[in-house]
C-alpha cells in the first residue's frame, strides 16, 4: 500500500541536482543524501537496484561465473605488490587500524581476488575460474556529483576471470561480452558497446557499454557504414599522408607574437586558420618529458599518447617543466630544436608551411615543415571527430553520440598475476602466469542511466524489467465501491505474479496522478465511479500515454500478457 511506503516526493526542483536522474531520484523519493556522494536508498530505489542485481546475477551464473563475496577492507600490502597503492592517488580511501597497520576501502578488487586465487590454484587442472561479486564500494572522488551517476559510495558488480593463456582468456572475454549484451537488453535499455581505454584498471583490451542519452558525459564515435564504435578516448584515425612528399625545410621565419599564447589568439593576431598551426604540448611521463604535436584545431588525447609511448603515467607538464625543456612558457613551446622525444599526430605528417611555437617567450615560427625538426614517431593521438573517414572500413564516416558508461570489460593479461606471482604449473610442470580479465557493472549507475534515457517533463519512465512495480492502481475514491474494486484488482494482480502498488491515500486525483507520473511506474489503472458505471477501468501506459478501457476482471490477464513479452 502506498500509504505504508516511504515515498517522500518533492514538488520543488532540488537546488544541488545537476542532471535529470539526480533531480528525479530526489523528487520521486528514491534517494536522500547523507553526505557528499553518499546516499540512502529508499524503498523504491532499492527495489530497482535489486532487480538490476538479479538480472546481472542470473546472466553471470548462466555464463559460467560463480558468486562470492570479498572483504570491503583490504591491507595495503596487496596494493603495494601491484604498485597501485601509490598510483591510485587520493581516490583510494586509506586508514590505519589500532595496530597502526595500513588498509584501504576497496574501489575495485583485483588485488584481493588475485590473492585468493594464487593461494588456491596450483595446476592447469584448476583453471579456468570465473568469479563475481555484487558489493558496496567506495572511491573518494574529489568532486562527487550527479547523484548515483558519480557518487563516492556505490554498488557494483565486479567479476574476475583466470585462464591458462591468452587464447583461453580471450574466449572468456567474449563470453562475458555476450553476457553483458544480454544484461542490458534485459534491462530494457538502448545502448552501444564501444572500444575503450583501460584507465587505472590496466590491461590491453577493453569495451565499454554505453547507455545512449543526450545528457551522457561520454562522447562516442561510431561509423555510419560498419559496426565500429569507440569511446572518443580510443577511436582510431586513419594515417592518410604516410610517405607524402616533404616540403623543403629551412624556410621558416621568426614572428613576434607578444602575449599571444592560445591558438585563438595567435590565429587572430597572424590572420591564419587554426588548421595552419601545430600545437606543441609538453607531457610528463614515467619515462621522462615528451612532446605531443597536433593540428591547432584538434584535441590531443592523453590516453592515446600514453599508449603510443608505452608508459604507465602521462599528464600535462607543470609550467616549470615546460620552461625547463623548451626554454619558454606554455603557449610558446615548439618542436624545432626540442631535445625531448616528439610524438606527432598522423595529421601533421601532410602539413606544410605551418606555425609553431619558437621555444622563446612571445615568439612563434612561421613556414615550418616536418623536415625542420626531429619526430620520434608519427602516431594517432588526436580525438576523432564527426565526419572523419572510418579507420576500420575506410568507407563510412564517423558520427558522434552521447553515452553514459554503465559497464566495462577488460582483458588484463598478466598485469596483476605477474607482480603478485599468481601462477600455475602447466602439463609439463612449467610455472606460468595466470591470464586474467575483469568485468564491472555499476548497479546504481545503471538505474540512473535508465532515467537519463527514459523520462519526460513529468517524471521517470521506468523500463518494465527494472521498474519498482509493474502497475499502480489509482482509485479516485477510498471509501466506496471504487476502493472495493481496487482491492479486488490488487489481489488478482498479486495472485497473477504482477508487482502492484495500490495508492490508498485519501488525496485529490491530481496529486495521485502527479505522483504516479513522477515515480514512473510503467502502467497504471485508474478506477472511478463513472467508469465503473459503464463497467470499465482505464489502463494507461506511462511511456506514451496510451489509454485503454477494459473490464476490471480483465486487468490481471492483460498485465500477464504484457509481462510475457518482456
């Protein structure tokens, strides 16, 4: 009964809500904030989360994975073994116990599961193994925002596979990939699987599952002709000018550009297009400082540069480093005469007579060509754009979409097993490192993404498979024959296995309708005296407002029919 549930709906827009899902979850009484990035899940929200969890659990078990539960707290020693104790940064919540031993709250559990398996796997006969858990985790985000989209405390399904070699690990990866497709299909979401970078998890192969939504924080590149799709951090560009005839060098001139640091300022001052400028960006890596070159109207992707270099860490250099390696402040660095490795984007290979920084304050060089400086390697380091030729089929053009990442699969190889000495003896008695994969799904994030994709100006529109209830009964009177019919339909729906919410509140019809739209139950049946006089009730679909008048006795069978196709 509605009156017995904790559903504290709000009429006003929450002041701190930045995205639709955050606002609607607060307004519809699904969540309440306890601290920055930490939320209480109210009854309606918990029902949604449990439904998503159950879909995930069923498909993981179907794919051959087995459920376990690892500790939330992990000792520092495990993270030190893999090097992530220092690398992970302040997002890892650390503490000391009463014995002054260091621990952390797990944002992810590669170290813990690898420690478990290395102690319990001895032979090739013990492999493969595939385990998963659904657990509350904590990542100390510097700016938690967007409600359940980017909280500090969150519920996650994380799974880990252990195989003998790369071939069998890739087969497990494909099995998990297919399981993820079934999971998001069953959740009733429109999504796209895209190639992605591996971030702090590591590894050499990864796909993200992106729920398509105009409010998505991730940009997705997809070909309009083939199946290729990738996160913009990963999307490939063609090398179009390889081996092109080089222009004559040594013709460049020195141009005074006082206080003109940005591409826009230089273009306006020299009356040139951004496509005639090559930006020189200095990065600090664990292999030392490097320079990345891209055209002036392009964006350099750190993840691509990191992969091209083959380093672990890569970030824009501090001002002191820029001055130390180039002799000039940021905005005036250039490749001519630079003594550090230079990685130039493919697109710069075909450019001629372009403008670069002069490695001197307030000065640029005009008429520069590739032969005027040393390039360590031409690489793909720029962000792909809409309209670019597809790097896979070489026929289609790229389109851009917005998406919300709700899941990701990784092939890790031996990234964790080698430093943690997780090995097995093969058929010949030789010790071999175990090949691993990991597979994550954000449970709360999936719920929030569903709202971002499915809502209107009145509230949430839940996909039927993950809605807190299938149908809501709204009697327009609570002390008459109307309520008797409502209770009878309620009992018949329950007997039919339909999840039903009966709004038994003594409220005006407008209040009940507004709350029904806000909380987003997929169907509602409205019972009024006038309709009953004609022998009918109104069955309305939340998604499109489709209205059907049916006999009260037919409601349960109609809902069973609708649920049978989900």
